[in-house]
C-alpha cells in the first residue's frame, strides 16, 4: 500500500498572527512556522498503518510519501514528517499564497505520478482555515472522500471511516483509492526520536515546481483588505455569584 | 444573476441555517433558489418554499441523497450550476464536505466561512482562527461559498415559492453509508442556541462535566458546549466542541466554565453577545473577552449561581 500525505507549513498554532497596519495582509516575519497540526495527525496515521499500530494491522510494503507545496523552508516541514516515519518527500516549490484549488491540482498530478492507494490530508490548514483541499482533490480525481476522520479501518479494497459531523458521528465505506481528511481525535501524533531525526536527514526529498506539473498558481481571488477583528469592549470582574446574576439581569440576557 | 442555496435538513425538517444562508444570498441577488436534496424530504422542501424571498425550490429525492454523500451531492449540484452564478452552502460539516467538490469541478476557487456579503463579488471571511478578517474580491464567472450561518439573521417565513422536482443522481458511487450515532437531546441545538453553557478541562471527568453543567443548562434553557480539551478527554462528545475547528456559535449568553480561552476556542464564541467566564485563575485569557468574569472555583461558583438564578425566579 502506498500512502501520500500532503503537509502544509503554517504559522505555529501557539502564536497569534499580526495584521499589517496598512491592511495589506498578515505579517509572518520572524514567527515560528510548523507543520499544520492536522497534517501531523495525517502523517501519524499513515505511520501507524505502516507499522500496524493504533488499531491497524500492519500493511505489508507500505510506503509513505510526504508532499508539501511551499517555499524552500517547507523542506523542514517535510523533514519533520520523515522523522515521524514517512519514507521520502516531495517539495513543490512555490512562493506566496497558493490557493487550495491550485494545491489540489498539483496534488492531482503528484497522485497520477505516484499512484497511491490512499491520500491522507488534514481537514483544514489553520492559517487560511479553508477546509477545501482534500475535497477538491477527490473531485479532480473522481475518487470517493471521507472527511473529518476520527477512526480509519482498512480492509480489502476499502476504508471504513468514522467521521466527526455536526450531529455526532457518521461511518462510511469508501472504495480505494480514496481521499481521507483528518480530524483532531484520529490519533495523538508521536514526538520524533533523536535517532529518527538523524535518519530523516538521509531520506530523499525530490524538488519540483508547480510548472513541472503544468499548474498555474496565480490566485483566483483578490484580498482587498486584511483587518484586525473588532475588539470586544472590556468587561468587568464580579466578586460573587449574586453580583453576576444581577449583571446578567441588567444586560437582559436572563 | 441567480444564486442557489443548498439547504441543510434532516429530510423531515429544515435547519435554521438554511434561512440564514438565504439572507446572505439575498444580499447578492434577487433571484435566490433553494435546493433540497434528500430522501423523502418533501416536508423539508415545503418548509424551504415558505422562506420569504425564495424564487423557487428545487427538490431532488432519491436514496443516494438520503445522507447527502459528497459524491452524490456533487453529481447533483455541479450540472445545476449551468443555471446559476453562485452557490451557497451553510458552513456546517455537510456543507464543508460538499462545496469544495463542486468548486473544483467548476474550476473556481471557493470562499470558506463567509461572515459578510459586501456585494455580489466581494465577501468577508475570517482567517487564522478569526485573528484576521479578510475582504476578498472574486472576479470568477461563478462563485462557491460556504456561509457562517451564525452571522446572518434568519429570513422570515411568508414566501410561497413553487417546488420543482428534479431528478436525483443514480450513481453508482464509490461511497456507502454504514451507520451513524446521532446524539439525541431535548436541549436546543448548539449552533442556533440563545444560551450556551460550555465546560473545559477543569471539569475533570465525564461524570462531573454532566453533573455540574446539566442542571445549570436546564435552568437557563441552554445548550451545552465544550472546549477541545474536554472533548479529547472524553468528558463530552465531539459535536459539543466550540472553536476554530469545531462549531462557531454566537448566542446571547455564553457561560464558559473552567475554560482557559485559547485562541482556537475564542474563534468559536467571541461573537457571543454576553460572555461569562468562571475560572479560578484570574490570569486566564478567557477574562480578556468576558463581559463578566468570576474568579472562583467552579465547584462553589456553579452551585451559587444556581441559587441566585433560583432567587431570580429561574
Ligand atoms: C489544530 C488545533 C485545533 C484546535 N481547535 C480547538 C477548538 O476548535 N476548540 C477548542 O476549544 N480548542 C481547540 N484547540 C485546543 C486549544 O488550543 C486549547 O488546548 C483548548 O481550548 C484548551 O481547553 P481548556 O480551556 O478546556 O483547557 P485548559 O487550557 O487546560 O484550561 C482549563 C482552565 O480551567 C481552569 N480551572 C482549573 N480548575 C478549575 C476549577 N476548579 N474551577 C475553575 N476553573 C478551573 C484553569 O485555570 C484553566 O484556565 C485546538 C488546538 C489545535 C492545535
Ligand atoms: N501548500 C500545501 N502543501 C501541501 N499540502 C497542503 C497545502 N495546502 C493544503 N494542504 C493540505 O490540505 C489540507 C487542507 O488545507 P486547506 O484546504 O487549505 O484548509 C491541509 O491540512 C494539508 O493536508
């Protein structure tokens, strides 16, 4: 079984983004960048499928390919995935913002070249909060999709996937090859061990460009203005439950 | 220009989010149609026809649409787009699952989680967990949007649109529905609730979570929500999660009990009208957005609040 895991380099989830005062975008300079947390979960799941952990029976001959579309530094993100247990990487170089549609088109070309049985993506990149790429890739490939996965069970020719939906949980069978996107409860990613970090340095990373795949990454949408969210008016501390209930009455919410 | 709104429903009834997305659609165009795709969903289609300002309801009924599987929805909606300039989905798990498939088939970029419509081609959406708000212009021939229902008012009833039956896609599809676990509750639905009581890691166990929060929610007629930490720890089911990657809510009253106020949590509730925080750490970031903060152990605070609400006649 071959698994492709697309990973995005994003602002670290512990950090708060700064909006540029002139409204032209956000300022990421000198801020720590990390692997998108959902993508780390995707890598972990692929590694468990390969190793036979976390409820999976080891899938013989599994190869895990991590692919990232982004600047040169996305190589570090790929190294991260390699240290967790991915076998090799592909860096598709692209500067500036690449919209989910263009990412999906590049991934489609990668899928056609690599022929994986399964692509596991994150459900959402925590920078653009798009929640689109996996679904778009599924559409472009005409593959089935199971988004927001909290459990994956592989069996002959199919994946049984439990999904986190608004009303609770839904379980689907998707025929392989398929697209799966991860939700938070799928697994808890491991920390890469020092020996594995060292080993990862020797694993191969192919360098490509969007043009190699014939994909135009020019954005379709134009950001006219980027602003800070409206600030909430400062609140107060109350001393007692009685004072609290009094305030709620005054505010007319009870 | 004509706009299609994809209805959110459970076949039997229409969800509130539908009439809220219709409001967003009406800001783009006077020609708004609603698509009800389901199985035995006649009642939902009839309800959609009553929303004021709807021109026409398209009703596709078939077994393949019962669970609104993405492949089937895409096969239904993409060809319909020959007649529309934009399609709007509620930013629910169903809408988020389907919309990008349609966008990719139409070869257009999608706008996710739209919170305001400035004009037929200019939209506002949050990025970075709502820490930046971006205004986006789309010069595309067709637009695909998911719309955050909580930020739009529901369109009132009063319409009487015609319901037109259209064919449901037959498949075969490479996806099969297996089962679902749908939480049944007498409480209001989280995303539409007027009041919400939400619990965090502080509650310490599933038993404590329910024992402490349920009576308070009952007294307030509130829905119950949770932080990610509480859901991860198994104190509450996944559909309770409020936040950047959970549900976005905007009730009149949001009571956060034992929640620290991480940016990912704030992203889901900071548009609430009145926020109350109960936390024993006076430095907790939740106090920065709370209108009324009570620095106290929830173990004593919640019973005292219950008492006071009782005295106030609740
Ligand atoms: C990719 C990603 C997505 C995420 N998405 C979400 C999301 O959608 N929603 C979300 O909520 N989080 C999300 N998070 C997690 C978020 O970063 C926080 O970890 C989480 O919100 C913390 O939950 P908490 O406030 O319950 O727990 P904690 O941060 O541990 O806070 C517990 C609070 O309880 C207080 N407390 C403890 N004991 C008591 C007591 N006896 N009485 C009163 N107060 C007490 C403490 O002072 C503390 O402030 C996400 C994280 C990542 C990385
Ligand atoms: N530039 C990128 N490179 C690799 N994978 C990406 C990229 N952008 C998005 N993805 C994948 O698509 C998922 C969803 O992203 P998005 O649709 O932008 O929210 C992410 O979790 C990644 O798995």
